[in-house]
C-alpha cells in the first residue's frame, strides 16, 4: 500500500433550505475520491454545533473526513471545490451561504487553537474573519464564506477521549428528494435494541423522528451507541453511511456568562422568583434570577413534558438549565429558552386554611375582612383569629427533566446512557466499511439535488 499523507477535509454550508445535504455530499466525496484514499483514519464525522445559531439550515451540522491519501492538500481542495460547485449549482443561495471547505495536513484535532474554535462554535457566535486568519497562520487551505467556521470546528472535533455516538444515514434515490417521505418500517425495529439505538421514534405518537421532512436526499438517520446498519437492508435506501458524531453528548453544557449574549447557549443555575405564567399558545414563562440578573425562563410548548414540569415550579426553587439566549427581551430582561432542566432544590410548599374552633375543634368560617371567624357548629366567634399558614407537600421531585424520547435536541444527552470516549483512534478503515451500497450500484457524481 502506498504511503500517503494524513489529511483532514471538512465541509459546511453545502446544503440550504431548498435542497441538498452536507452528509450526502460527504459520502459522494468519499466515493469519488476513493481511488486516491489509502485508508480512513476514522469514520466520517458528523459534528453538530451551536443549536441557537439563526442562519443554520436544520441541525447546524458540519462534516469531516480524516484520511491517508496520495493527493496533496491542494489537490484535495480542488477536487472538493469542484464537487461542491457542481453539487450546489442551480440552487439559490442565501446571503453569505457559500460552501465552506477546509483542508489541513497533519492532526488538527491535537491543535489547541483549533480545539478552541470547536468549543466556541458549540456555544457562541464565531467571527469568520478571525477563523480565516487562524487558518492562514497554521498553513491550512480553505474556500467559502461563513461555512469555514463550521468546517474549521469539525476538523478539531471528536479528538481521542471525546464522548461520541453514531448515526447511520440512509439516502433516497435522485428524483425522490421532495419534502415528506414515508419512514421505512425498519426504523421501528430499532426500539428492540435499546442498548444500541435511541431517539429514533417518538413512541407516544409512533412518529419516526429519525426521518426528516425536508427536500433533501436523506431517507432516515438512525442514532445510537453502535453503528446499527441492520435497518438499511429493508429500508429502501440507495446507500447508507456510518458517521461518528458528537450528537447527544452534551458538549454545549459550558457555563453561560452574565452578559447573556444573544444566540449563545450553555448551562446556568437560577433561582425561581415568581409563579409560572402560561401564555395563550401554551408556552410557559418563569421569572428567575441567574448570575445576578433577572431573566425569563421560557419553556416552549413543543418541549412537552418539560413545559408541563415548568408549571410546577414555585418561588424559591433552585434549578439548573441548559438554555439558548434569545435575541429579544420582551420584558426588558434576557430570555432563556430551556431545553434541559435540573431541579436542584425545592422550596417548601405553602398553603392557608381557616382556624379550628378552640371549643369543639371544627373548622371556623370567615365573617368578612374585619369580622373575625365563627364556628358553624357551636357558634363560638372571635375577632382574634386569622387564617393559618400550612406547609404542604410538593408534587414535583428533584432530578433531571428533558423533552420526550424521540425529540431530544441534537446535542442534548439522553437521561440515561454512559457515553464513552475510548474508541481506538486513529483507525484504518476501508471505504466499504463506512459506505454500504447493498444491491445497488454506487452513486456516481455529479448528483445534483435540483435534478
């Protein structure tokens, strides 16, 4: 086997809301360049980034391929750029939405500067100009607009020791990339493998959340702790690709700062200062103090049962939240949209009751604001009595609360499951260990989503 170079190529912004898919493009790149790849150092990476970014397409994902190749970094960039131009031609582009491609020789996952960009891209907004300057200083090659931020972050993601999961993505044939699709029944069989798969079906409604609804090539993507490819055989997918991912590992749980910068995301402790308010559309707002500032915690209706738990919070409760900072301040205070709730301390429940009659023990009745109380049984009355304050039990218990299974946000971890970072890395993988074409002929490029 020829001795090639260690090269990482990463992609972002290959898709948009009209069509296309960055993971689909990454698979086509693997197949097109396979004759130049000695072996892969890792599964292709699916890297989820800050979920609060407003210009994301869907799940704000970038991809990366780590390989030993006979191509030079310049040749890899030229090949990837040509393919990206062919793949996106014919589709309208949003402002600043150009494919981002980054090529780095060596081991970018071990560079602390690139790791810093990755951590920032998980929780905040990163300036593309600063990223381009860094890439120039380290001798990396790149092309594109804002997409170079996600691509740069992907090159340094999932280093040895980082927690990870897998996603096996099946793709539809060209000509069937319209919105909506019938989820293959094999998706529902993944529920029989709870130690391997998770968050693929919302069992309360029997909806296959692994199947998206947009105009893109994806048929479905099964998430799990192992590369569960069994569902592909009977799914009708043209081909399937195994991605290693940071999904559902909680890498965005870094502490929020007191500035509460819009579009940032992270974890903070808050003390509840008011009773929950349920808005007409079903969203729940709770006043709180976090990091010395008054904030509004918002639990959207779609986060049920999390939004129902929020209605049980009371003044004095102490909670931890993973939340997105919204760009508006409806009541002059930061608005935090909550995706995960830790109930850390519960205030004692308070209630009031009428006093008991000192003569017969019956409950007395009020005779008005200044009339005192009177016993209906024996007639005893007194203006000296008032209502009695009682401490009542709470129906809410401490612990972690999330949205329902099948609706976990891309980065939030499931409530149970030990994610590990002990996978042997780097590996030596053949492309046919990563991309499964089954009985079908491997797709050829170009495969334009607008066709």
